[in-house]
C-alpha cells in the first residue's frame, strides 16, 4: 500500500509544479503584453499625437495672434475714420487756413496785399517804396513757422498811414507790424506841408508755415 501513496503524492506534486509553471507563464505573457502595449502607446503618442498636439498649439497661437491683430486693425480703422471725418470737416476751411498761414512764403501775394492796401488808403504806389528786409527767420513759438519782413517807406498824410497799418493788420494773412516810425517831410513843398504829410516807415512781418 505504501508505494501507491508515494506514486500519488509524486503525481500531485508534478501536477502542482506544472500548474505553477503555467501560472508563471501566464503572468509573464500578461506582463509582456502590457509592456508591448505600453511601448505601442508610447510610440503612437510620440509619433502621432505629439505632432498633432504641436499643430493644434500652433494653430491656437496663430488664432490668438490674428485676434489681437484684428483688434488692432479695427482700432486703426476707427482712428482713420475719425481722422478722415475731421479732415473732411477741416477741408472746407483749408483755403482760409492756407490764406492766413500759407505753407510757402508767397512773396508775390504779400507784395500784392501791400499794394492793394496802399491803393485802398488813397496812397499812390509811387508815394511808397518797399523792399525785403529779413527772410527765413524762425519764429520763437514754433520752429516750423518762419517769417520774412518787408520794409515800407510811405510819404502821405498821417491819416492815410493809419489806414495802411490798419488795413495790413486786418488782413486775413498773419501780419505783424514789428517797427513803426514817423518823421516830418523835409521837402519845402508848402502844399505838401499844409496836408500834414509825413514819411512813415514801418516793417511788416509775414508768417508762413513750412511743410
């Protein structure tokens, strides 16, 4: 009877060892499968999902950048529309501004204005002479505003001289009478002296705003 029990225990032990080996093999296979799966997932993430994620991130950055640019462009367009509207309102007054503070010296215009003022005061052109005294002096208030001066010597009654000065100062163009002096006519002409004829000398400064 003893050998039979020994054979049975030996078979049970062999079966037990076999089952243990099978379990170890299953565990190994599971670990192997998990490892392979992890490697495949890592490979997929690195070579497939990562570029896609980078592309998405780049697109999001571009969208945000374009949104900022779009906002800035809208602000600039609004500023441009406001400026255009302001320019449209000022455009009708440009001729007035240009005539009062021209962008060029306009010497010929200045001489014509003086001549018209002389004619309007009843002073003949031959009774006065004028010449360019100073040119391109910078204004103290603004370096872009320049000036030139015209010196006038006029022989006429005192009231006519006042009319000339008043006419120049009331001119649309910016004019400043910087110097003025009166002296008696030394001519012995009694008729001229009876009319209180004086020799008036003054310097008229004309302004222009150089571009």
